C-alpha cells in the first residue's frame, strides 16, 4: 500500500513539475511587436539627428532600448523589403524582387506559398499572430497575410490610393469591411486595433506586425497634426507617426506587458526625397537607390531588462529578425532552404559582437548594383536599361567619377567603372577610393560574379533564385 501511495505521489509531483515547466516556457516566450514605418529616412527622427521634427516617443524607445546606426533593409522599395523581413531571405531568393502594382501584369504576383514567414514559425510555437496595416505582398487568395502565418489581418492590401476602387478599402482577414476610407483615419484605426489585440492576448504570447503607411505618400497627416512641426507637412506627418507609436508603448506599459514584449521599430526603406521630402541624414541617395540612403534605416530594438541598451554600430540586416525571433520563441529555423539572416540574439543581449555578415548584396529590382564587406562598399557598373522601372532614366549620362554630392536622390543610375567607398570614414559615399585599393575591388568583383550565379542578375537566372511569374520583370507594363 505504502508503495502504491509512494508511486502515486511520485507521479503527481512529476506531473506538477512538467506542468510548471510548460508554464515557465509559456511565460518565457516574449510577445513580439514589429512596428514597420514606410519610407521613413535615416535622418527623419530627432534621435537620428533631425532638427525640424520632434519625435519624443520613438526617441524614448531608443533611450530605453538599442538604437542602431548601421541597420540595413534588403531593398530600397516597399514590397521586396517587406518580403525579405518576413522570410529572412533576399528578395531574389524569395521571389519578390520588384514592387507590386495593382496591374494586370502582377495579378499572380504574391509572396510565394512555399515561403516561410516569421508568422508561420511563431504560429507553430502557439503564438497568436496578427498583421495590421499595409501588406503589399499580393492581392489574391493564397498570397494574403492569412495565407502566410497570420491568424488575422486588418488593413490595406497595398498603398492607399484612389486610382483603383480596391486600394482604399480596409480588409479584415480576407474580406472588405470598410470601403473608400479617408487616408487620415487609418493610422488611428490601426493603433486602436493593435491596442485591442494586445489586450485580448495579454495572457498568451503574441506576434503583432504593424506596418503603418506613414510616411509614404500621400503626405497627408490628420488635421490635428498640421503645423505642429518646425518642418513642412512631411515633418507633421512624422510627428503623427511618433504620436501613435507613443500610444502603443504607453498601452504596453499600462498593461504591464513591456517586460515581456520585444518592440522592434524600423523603416522599410529610405526616404522618397525627390518626390515627397524626408531626409537620409548624412547618407547619400534615398528610396529607389542602392546608396546607403535607400538601404540604411532607423532601427530600434527594446526588450526591457533583457536586451542591452545604448547605441550600436554593428552592421545588421532586417533579414536577421527571422532567425533571431525564431530562436527567442524556441522555434526551429528552417533547414531546407538558405536563410540569409543571422541569429543576432547575443548582440541584442550584450550589445557586443561583430557583424555576422561577410558579404551583403544591394539589388535594385533584379540588378545587382553593390556589394558590401565590412566597411567596404563597391558599386558595380550598370546602365539605365539595367534599372527597374522606378529608377530608369534614359537621358542620364553615365557617372564619370566626379561630384558624387550632386547625384542627390536619384542615386547612380548609370556607371561605367566600379566605385569603392569606405563607409566607416565616408558613410555619405562621396569619395571613390577604388584606385587606392585594387585588391578590395578585385575581391568584391569576384564575389559579384559568384553571387550572380546564385541569386541572378539582369539576364542571369540564379541557381537559387525564385523567378516571379511574369515576363520583363523590371518593366511596369
Ligand atoms: Ca516603403
């Protein structure tokens, strides 16, 4: 009898310990919020040196978390940057190298069903998952957020626009719930939804991907924000974004969720300076270009009490988020494919460590235009014809190696010879030093040849390239 009681007690305590282990694991799975701004430039926030705007809420996030000075996205236009963040893979690899339009040509173009997203991985770890805001990775069934690991979606399929009847309609999951919405109402609506979602899921781990339209065109802040900045309407628009980020971080603190929530704030690409304004700060070029102004973005990561704080200069990529977040949530990182991002958990925890990236590639559309290795960046020769539709300018004369200051927002459209920059000394890419370092030029040109074979280029299909389902990939029509 004693033996039986002993066994029963042993089994009972065993179960109790198992249950406590399970609960412990649940508690340790952090909530994850990615706040993805649109077209916000490297110099658009006061914490990144902006003088004519005041962004106290995002600055506070930077003060309480880690602010990165060399964080890159994988494309300088919306859709490919988003595809790379969500899959941890270069746009050439995941099949989404050009921005998507509501055009007949792109009707079958969407994030491929075989791609694995951060949401897919976290959903398997029992996370609640939701995308709010701008999707821009496919219009049709099979390509929606709910087809890519998000249990719920609330937002627009693409950029807000009145040029097509569907582009100003709000979707909930895959159904239209509001038609012809006024643009200015979206940012508050999204923030309300996000706060509701946090409340509903405060007892379980959740992943919220909140992709604001701000500060993409139309530069149209709500009327309460007009005239609030020292800058233009664009500055007001940035301040409106800051206000809503503040509402979210405040709600997190009020719900006592901030100790178990990782908040990641970043932009999808640089500012559309030529068209709408914005600032890339000390960087050259902006959106649509492979200069640093297109690819290097403001990025802040905070996990109260768990991650290091301060300013970090390590060269990192938005593609690193997939393996990092997967590892923090206890998810398996896919091994049946190349994941270009690296697990940067130890850098986030300690604030120390070197970049895990040996080489990083800058594609504009399907054209390989630059390669980076550490502090070195080599721009590769190209013609205007090699450029995707957003960068073509057939009247542009090839750049001859002078007046890099004057290339402005258009970037280097045509280039006859490679240009080499030392980004540590010259983050503005103003002084070509290719003649002083022929060995670096040679090494990077050799790597360009290698990666073309793997990821593709103009007229080269790569061995690990997913090709979009339409002809003349770089053309709009
Ligand atoms: Ca964008």
